[in-house]
């Protein structure tokens, strides 16, 4: 039985432990065996916590035997991005400089998952300092391979988690997203991911004692990756809620009031009119058919509100905030790790403080226009990435390739800027590569996104876990 445990969903794994069908130790051991089998080829898990995970599983089994409640994620292993703290483990950011940066406590989402019975089994790879590109390659740990084929990137920046989940090394991964960093790797690796509303999950993204600037505070959110939407929903229920360590997190109900049906879905295949690959368009249309069959009313719209404005303001605000620290950050990125950021900086210049303050007002206006749009259409269906998965390192090959990748992720960037929730869900395989779409919703209505993504999944299926391929 243990050899098949890693193939089960997180929901099924937790249910088996809770029912006493398997022990938490057996569950962890099954995943450690799978990691030993496939991680040498994929290189997704960077710091394996084998002894620690097994000890936590043994403790969980003892507590359950004594009659304690094992938790909704009883015994379920999960990976954690190298930028998110696990107590007693270095939070390296993939950089040589932080190789020994020992975490003093769990980051809030790690603590919540552990409190629900889940067990961190290892850190996962990402681009160095989350800044070196969209391909998952770090100075410390090298390249992560896409389990479907090494010819394309697993995406980033949470590519280690997506590759680990897709290849069965863990049923859940914990990443973060400020412009597509859980949704893009999920789509490229054939798994599902949730980017929550700003303020839905408590977080701590500090490097050292100082808090990040305004843009980093408001754009970066932690989010889970999983093979099924049901697993995402379970992780969502565990991760949501306030925490005294994060005053941004708010006590909003997990599930909002039911909306009168049929629920309106705005379908946009080519956000901003910048072009979309036929395979991506087909993925969106397939998801639309699935939603229609499930009782949703899908209407194709010309575009989402002010997409190009959102991209421009996002770029200028983040660059202005980041530019003063660039001379310090650049040496931390290792050889050629600076190229992705410098290509972006070459396209935009920082603005003066008066212009930055004006842009904060423009952002509010963009959010207001999105709120009005989502009042008419509670859900938006669109692409995660408007091109097929690309070759590792393509985004830093030259300026044209950099712009092409940035343009393809535009709907992810805009929705991060607005702060609304989105779920990435697979739609199928084309020419050997997985494709996916995203369902975007009103603020704090992750429940609507998850329900719609579940309808797509029921029609189009679950693609993973898979064995790594050349």
C-alpha cells in the first residue's frame, strides 16, 4: 500500500491517516521514497527534511493513538519555497549569501499547515532571490526540470513546488505570487494553484528585521499548489484567517453569500489584445465549455478593465521602490542572475516621489474599475500565460525574449496588482505539454474561484502525478 500512497490526493491521504488506515510515518516514508526516486532528475526539493519529517510523523501517530485530534491535514507532507521560513532550517532564497540564514520560527502559513497536521518535508527551489527570472534556477541549487520534459521550464518563481507536486514528491506545495509565481508554474507543470486575495492569508516576507516597501507589502501573497482543486480548497480553509504577526490579514468568512444563478463568467482569451497562441485560446475555450455544461453563463468580452494601465503602473511603482536597493541586491544574485531585472529596468525608469504618490491613486482607480467589472461578472476566465511553456532561460536570452515572456504573463501581473483572487487549473495536454487557465474572482471570493475551477477539473480531468520525462 505504501508504494501507492504518494499518488493519492492530500484529502485522501489525510483521511487515511485520520481513519487509521495508514500511519503518518508510512505516509511520510512513501514520499521520501518517491523523492529519492525522482528528485535526482527533477531537482525540485533543495533541503530534504527526512529525519525531521519522520520524527514529526512519529509524534503525530503517538498523539492520535492517545486520542488527540490529528487535524484536517493529518500526516500530509508539503514542500515550502526557499523564501518561506521553516523553523530551524536555513531560508536561503537560493543565494550563497543566505546559505546559513537560520529561521527562528515558522512563517505564518507554515505554522498554519503544521497546526492542521501537515508535515514539511523539504524546501523547494526557486530563482535566486525570487529575482533572477521566470525559470527556476538558483545560485545554490541549480536548475529545476519540468517533469513533463526538460525542454521547457517548470516556470517560476514557485517552480520547485510545482515540479515536486506534479511528480508526486508531495501532494501540496507552499509558494507565493506577486505576478503569476504560483499560477504560471502550476500551468506549466499541470497542477492547480491558488493566489488568494491580498489580506486573506497571514504572511511574513521580511528578509531580516525590516519590513518591505509598500508595493512588496501589497503585491506578494502566499498560495498553495496541489494536484486537485479539492486539495486546494482544504489548504485554503487551513491557511485563511488573521494572525497577530500580520496586521494585513483580515477575518473574512471563508465562504460568501450564495449569488443568484446562473453565475456570469467573463471570458477573455487575449487580454489587452497583444496576441494569444492557438493552443492557449483552445484551453480557454475548453474551460468555457466545461463551465457552460456546469450551469455557468459564459460570455466572451473584449477585455478586462485597464489592463495596459495596470501593467504600466505596476512596473513603475515596483521599479521605483526597488531601484535604490539594486546596487546591494545585484551582487547577491550570482553569475548572470542580474540579467532579468536589468532587462526590465532598461524599459522603465524610476519616477520621482510626487509621481509615485500619484500612481498610488491611479492604482486605486484601476481597482475601482475592476470592482465594478466584477460586480457584473463575478468570475473572469482567461489564460495564465498566453504562449506555450518556453525553454529554460528564454526570458533572459535577449530583450525581445524578455518582453515576450513579460507580455505573455500579463493577466497574472494585472490581477496581482489589483489584489483579487485567482485559481489556476489544468485543461489538458497539447503536443506533450500541459496547459491551464485561471478563474479570477471578486475580492475575498476565493470560494467562487475554487468552485468554478472544480467544474473545469471535473470535465477535463487531473493530469498528475507523472513520472519525470526526458
